[in-house]
C-alpha cells in the first residue's frame, strides 16, 4: 500500500475520530465488566421474569459502588496531574 499523506485538517479529524472510538470502546468494556461482575455477585438463581428478593437492590448497590469508585479514581488522577507538571 502506498504511503498516503493527509493534510493537517484531515489528520486532526482522523485523530479526533480515533480518540472518540477508543473512548467508546473503553466505555463498552467498562459496562461489560460491570454487568458481568454485578450479575455474578448478585443474581444467585435462575433468571426469571423478575429478580429474586434482594437481587435488584444488590445490583443497584453494586453499580453505585462501581461508579463511586470510578469517579474517585478519575478525580484522584486529575488532582495529581497539576502536581506532575
């Protein structure tokens, strides 16, 4: 394949597109991992038309704690950035 050169605007557009796609892939991976982790932890029986007693609240708490932890980690990393500069 020939070495194709793009102008600066096209390169910037491609970079932005790739960054968005990578961010979407990370979000999808996180949602998949969260779903798997919380499902394995909270759903103890065979799924039916409704969750068993406690499963729904367990799932909600699991998701909430996961989100709290993720936000804490992001805030901590962002707070450390200015110190590294």
